[in-house]
DNA sequence: CAGCGCTCGTTCACATGTTCACAAAGTCGC
DNA sequence: GCGACTTTGTGAACATGTGAACGAGCGCTG
């Protein structure tokens, strides 16, 4: 209840907010007006207590005995996430990924609009990508200022990423989504989120590798009669419990 | 040193291994034979103690007073991550993102080879994407078995993702990289990693929103003479590099 | 309008992850 | 060889995040 408490919101909670938001949108589309923490939890693939705690950080408006009002909660979350206004973004690097993101319309409905795409290759300048025309990377700083860009999306090869990030930062951008497989070195007040597909694949590979090793050693150890078939714990982290196989 | 200890490796450590791997590759390219935890930490953007602890989970392959042998460490990490052999992947959904990933060669050098791309749209079947030809999604299960696919990459629209995941799972795939903005409901032994660009953008937006709010309230509170100009703490002082966050 | 059942919000114990600090263990110069 | 110096490996404090349990408040019903 203390207003001071609401100031500090855990990172983990923040990362879940967009998921709740998505679930609530779906509920709204299904014309459901109320949602219990239990229902929301199942849809979001998390624990119900976590949902309640997450929402309580914002002084949330649930009704005991009833649940949360879908519309109301949506408004609250949308405001917290700043989805009420527009977020101009710029994409640096018009390769496969950059182009795909530029064409993809899935963000615009949440207020993220790509206002420019730049590339360093002069041969690509002028090319049409979605509704935009590729511009030269020289103009990056200029474009940032012109469109009041807030979020920079880096999809260059790793070698070019740092320079792109520096240019963005100097032009005033403080939020960067980095797809390049490099660690960017930037001032402390710049928030970087890394998305690296290769890293994700390697994490999956690690677990596969472990699984194979566990199975192999289990088979090897299976010569005594008392083998432990289910003893190899899956070591899931955030994994959903497969409690319901709602195939129907 | 106890062998039992090495069994349990924290998720967070696993997620950093690929980053270390990447840094070591770069060091190797620069002909450096030794790396201290300090150097590795700086390059990877983390704490030196964390590097040492992470690496120690796999055994002590450093030399006190000297550091880690780059080549040796690379071999160890590569083995842990299972990068010594090939990981056949399949991409479900040949939209913008799916196509971009299929064309992108950045994974193949780490053992991840895309062996097939499928799409549900008959009009797209037969189309060339990179070195592959798009096949119909009907053949998905068949292709998984044929190529012994281990990792499934879902790049379909959200509505189609669950079905794709089910098909993959029934065909024996236990590792899924999901780009679709949906929570997949799968058996507990299937490991899913979600990559959602919209979520990442919303997280950035949240922090931007907070920043703006902090600045606004600081300005509002500046009407008394004793305004605190540097009181809006973006991050605590000694932090030099940008605040870093990797996707889940 | 009182009791009852439902569900939120909060508290507490536990698990996971990070950072510090330092002894152990090695190298290098002499 | 020996002592000084460097850097690892790890135990222990600290911070963050999770999950279970439960009291408090709300609506429904008789």
C-alpha cells in the first residue's frame, strides 16, 4: 500500500508485463470481461501467485472474490508500458534480418513504428523495404534527430555494431535492441537488450547434449536390475507443467 | 572439486557460455593464447568473479597466476555446448523472419544447419530460400524423421504456432525455438525458448517511460531552490558499461 | 443482512543468482 | 631454489526471484 513500495519494480516482473498484456488482448477479443489470476497464469504459462504479485506492484485494481477487469487491467498495463503513445524506431542494417523486421507489421499496432532503415552499402540505398526506402548510414544521426527516434535496432554484422551503437548514442538514443552477436560497450545510462539467435540455439544444444549424456549413462548403469528410469530430472526452468493436454 | 557438484549447472551460467565462446573465438583470431578472467569478463561484459565461477562448474582448466588457455578453454566449452557435432534444425513458417533465418549463414559455422523450411501456404511451396526449397507443412513430421531433426524453429503467425509445436513434438523434437508471440503448451520434457521482439521493445519502452516520468517529476520538484540536478539516478556511479540484459 | 465461498494481496520461507574477499597454487626473476 | 607477484577457485554474504500459505475484502445467496 505504501506508495514508496511501488517505485521499485523487479526486472523479472517487467519482462512478464508484455506477456500479460498479450493474454489480456486475447481475452478481450474473446469478449471476456473478467480474468482471475489463475486464468491469466495459465494463459501466460506462469504461477498464479506470481501474477498477483506482479500486478500488485502497480497498485492493481483487482476485485477480491471476482478477479481482474480485463479492460481496466489492459489500460493500466498499457500505461505502465508506455503503449499509449508512439515509439519511433530506426533499424540499422538492412540485411536479411533488418529487412524482415522492417517489413513486419507486428509492432506497429503496439506503438512501435519503424521510421527509417539505414545501411552502409551504397548499392542498397534507395531500395524499397516494406513502406520505407533504405537510406545511407551516414544519415543515421540526422534521421534520429529528425524523427525523434527513441529506440535503435541494430541488425548489422557484428563488426559494424559498435559503431552503429555509438552513432545512435551520440544522437541521443538511450534504448537499443541489439541483434548483432557482440557485446556493445556504451555509457551506463544506455539500456541494451541483446537478442542472439545463435546463443539461443546453443542453449538448446547444451540441454540436448546433457539429455543425451544422461540417457547414455543411464543405459550404461542399467545393468543392475534397479535402474532409475525417471530419475533424470528435466531441469526445466520456467517450463509449464503439462497438467492439461487440452486437445479437445 | 567434488564430481557431484558439476552435475548441477545454473541456467544463468549456461546462458553465458555461448558468449564466452564467442569472445574466445575472437581472442583466437587475434592470436592470443592466454586469457585472464578479467580480460574475458571485460569482453563479455560481465563480472570477473562470475567468469571464474561459471568456468569452475566444468572443472578447473585455468592456471593460477596465468589465466586460461584460449585454445583449451574453447575446446572445453565447445564440448559442453555440444558444438562438436551437427544439429539439424527445421524452420516452420517461411515468412519474413523464417526466410531471413533460413538465408542467414551465421549458425552453420557453429554446427546448426537448417535442413528444411516448411510453410502452410501452397503458393510458397517450391520457392527457393537460400539453398533450400520451401516444402509443405504437411511433410513436417516426415522431414523431421528423415533428417533426424533435433531443433525446431517456429516462425509462424501466433495462431499457427501451437499446431506446429505439436507436430514437432509428436515427431520427437524436444527443443524448440519459438519466435511466435504465444505461450506454447507442451509436455514438460520439451524445452522451449521464446524470442519475442515485441516483448523486447516493450521492455525498452517501459524503461523509457520510467525515465521520462522520473525526469518530469524531477523538473516538477525543481521549483524549490534546492533542486537536485544529478539526483535522478540512472544507475549507480561506478558502472561504466551499459546496463545489459539478454532475452530470458 | 448475515453467512459463505471466492479470489486478491501480502507475508514468509526457500531457491537461485551475484559479488566479495581470500587462501591456494601456480609463474617469473634473480 | 626462493620469494614476490599474479590469478585462479571457492566459501560465504548479499541480492533477487519464486512458490506456498493465508488473512482480508468482496459479491452472492438465502
